[in-house]
């Protein structure tokens, strides 16, 4: 994730908003693939930031990816699924 953090920082500094949106989505996807409640909690704001940039720029090409990642956060995240049962109960 260090590489993605560097990409995000550079894209912010350069004002490269389309690339910033892509980088935020890359980071969110990496977190989602890692899994776990904390990962989904970290991924959701990244997807939302990217969605805001895409809406402002009218970059509709990223919309399907945003929808897919947002849905994965909703379906797999702790708030959507509720508390997970403990093994042995």
C-alpha cells in the first residue's frame, strides 16, 4: 500500500484528478481484496472520494468500477452483513 499512497500523494500535488480517482479506486480494490472489517471500512471512503471526483469531472468511464467496488463494500462490509457470529457459538 505504500506505492499506492505515493501515487495518491503525487496525483493530488499535480492536480491530476482523473488519475487520482483511478488511484483511489486501486487502493480501495486492494483493501477489499485483503478483506476483513477494517479493510472494508477503509475502502468505502476511498470509493466515495473517487465517485465525487468522477461526478465533478463527468468521467463516466470509471462509473462501472465505482459501482462494482461500492457494491462489494456494501455486500461484504460489516455494516451491511451485520455482526459476524463467533465460531463455537
